[in-house]
C-alpha cells in the first residue's frame, strides 16, 4: 500500500528527456506499485478462504481489493508526478515518460469506482470496511503523508481490512480482536519500512511524515518492534495453544524483524518493505494452515 506534489516540474534535477521508455501497458502496471498491490490482495484472498467465505465471494473480495490497490498506486504516481520528476525518480514510469499523469488520473478514478462497486456487492458492512483501506490510501496520497499522522492511514486501513474480509462470510461475522490488532501493527510497520528508501527525496520535496520526523534509525527500531508485536499477536491471540504452523510463523518473523531493524542504514532500506510484506503473506498462510478460527 505505497501511498500531491506541488513542486515545479522545472526545478533543477528534472531530466530534460525521459530516462527510458517502456510500453504503456507495462508502465501502467508498474504504476500500480505491483508488489504491495499483489501482496495486499493475496493476504485478503487468503483471509477470505480462512474465514470460510464462499468461493464466489472470495473471487469478489480478491477483485475488489485488487481494484482498490490499483487505484491507490495510480493516484500516488499521478499526484506525485511533479515531486518524482523533481528528484529524478528513475523507477517511476511517469518520470521515464512512459505514461502521462492524466492517464494515471483517469485510471485511478475508474479503478476506485470499480472498487466501490465490487466492495459493496459483498454487502454494506463488508463493503464499507474494505473501502476504509481504499479511502485511507487516497487520504495518504492527497496530503496525510506530509503530516505527523502519516501512519494513521496504514493502521486504519490494514487494521480494518481483515474485518471487511471476515464480514464477507455468511452471517456477516465480526473479526476477532487479535486479527484487527495484528493488521494495524503490521500496517504501521509497513509504513515505516516503505518510507525508509525515500526519506532524502521526500525531505527535498517537502514531505515530512512521521518517519521523517523521528528519523531513519528510530523508524527502523519502531518498525521492527511493531512487526514482531504483530507476529506475536497472530501466534498467541487465537484461543487455545498455538499451532505448529503458528510457531513456524514466529520463527520466520525473526529474519524480517532483523531486516526491518537494520533499515536505518542506507544499504538495508530497500529490503525492509519487501521483508514486511513477505512476512505478512507468510503469516496469513500459516494462520490458514494452523486452522485458527476467524469467525
């Protein structure tokens, strides 16, 4: 979930020509931030299976979350186009000249409408909860990323995502507290890790979210603590003794926690976010294998 810029695109540092061109279709896919989008969609889909959501509605959950994630990625690159050009972000299709911000805007608006429709087809409770994640991502992109409250969209969105998925099951059940708490903790850790590689570029273009204010080292330590806390909640939150799969998940958390804790160093920053997302997916897989009751 990589969550506008008002920087003059004529600033020093803007490449006079696109750095390289890629096919427009590929550029559109890259602008969705496909890694986080796929990870979040996978987590939601696996949770739906674990919550005994009927197969047809599992597909609907998957499509609704994927549309929402695409809209967040596209809106991010659309709203940040001037900022990204100002610091010559070579990894951004809009900086490469492969896609126009106007096309990203159109794609973001179409996909967010699709996300709303698909989510509400699951019912008012499940649909509204799922759309909190979409609204959180858009709010982050639109300006919350510049404030000390930059972590709030991540905590809220990722905390309520499992609640929305579980509510899609027959009878609209409520998600257990520990699943929501773990989602919020992992979301906060993801925010801190996600910002780490771009702290210097963000500061150069006026973005001062919570990680920028507390610094790279403090962000790394805090992210590692939250990541481990989220994993502990997933292991010990469900009723009864932890399953073997839960213990395996806790063991797998250790490397990711170490990577997150070291992300205050420049060499480790780009590894932290993928580590957090991978651990989150693995945790959900093991949660599913362990048979924890989600409803």
